[in-house]
C-alpha cells in the first residue's frame, strides 16, 4: 500500500498515510481509476515475483532448508516441553508450600 498512499495523500487526517489503520479503500478515494489500476498491477507483480523467488529457492535450497527447519522445530518443541515441566514443578512447589503453611 505504501506507494499508493504516499502519492495520493489520501489519509489527510493521519500522521502517516501508511499507518496500519489506513486501509486500501482509503487510497481508492484519493486516486484516479487509472492510478489505482497501476497500483494493483504493481502489487500483483510484486506478489508474483515473490512466488517465483520462493519456487527458485525451493529448487536450489529446499532440501537444506527442510533440514534447518526440522532442527529449529525440534529445538522449539524441546524448549516448550521444558517450560511445561518447569511450570508443573513450580506448581507442585506452591502446593507443597501452601500445605506446609496450613
């Protein structure tokens, strides 16, 4: 949305026209149909280019990235399993402390 909003200054009441609260419809109001269509075409080009780059990266680095992703997922799962054990252990401690103080 950046270029659209910056050119049209459509969100005149906002500090920045490209604030996250500023929607695409805001840009629609301040632009001609031709400029709006050019903006949409530019966005489509960017999206398609990203898809093409993803496909190219998948061909070249996909297997390596799969391995790296697997390692990261395993580490994350171990981290959260440890957090759950930690929480259970602390909860057990609080229960014992509560009983000891009664």
